[in-house]
């Protein structure tokens, strides 16, 4: 089943972890949408041209291991970015503008995501070296 529209629901449970394995997480509900963020903050945080995220209900996102290994950084007013303080893997971010949601870094998924990334954000800062 391919995503369509703003909210596309596929599997209702996903697992993921950081590079070193200190932090493990689960999404115990549907992923509402996915996106590629091209903003300069995400580029710097991920060390890449863009950052792919899966948007889920914050209530469905659970740290199952390594809560003490999580660090947080307020990258801008109302935005909290979480990452593993051991290996530096980006876990996700939250904002007070959508306090009930979390954007989870798709590179940390251990459960394969079968859908497509459905949105591109901040294309105005997409690097010129990306076609």
C-alpha cells in the first residue's frame, strides 16, 4: 500500500535505534506522514543535504532503552532536538507548535518503512549540488 494524501497509515509499530545501540525506541501507532527537510539546521544536525523524518503521535513514541543516553538541544525557540550523547545519532525533534507530534529521524529505523517520503520542506535551502 502506497501513501497518499496528507495522512497515510501503514504499519502501526516501528522500532529503531542509534548507531551505537545505546538508545532504542518504538513507535506504537501509525506514521501520519513522512518528509525530507532541506533546512540548514537539519543539514547541520545530520551532516547531510537533507533529513528524512517520519511524523508520529508523541504519545505513540517510546524510548525503550537508553533514556539516560539521550541528550537534547534547543535549536530554535520551541524546538527540541534529541540525539544519543554516546554516538551522536539524531533521534528526532519536537516543537511547541505541534506539541502532540514528534518527527523521528528515519535513518534510525530498524523496522523497514515500506512507504515513500511524501513531502519536501524548505526547498529554498536545498544545496545546488543536488539535482
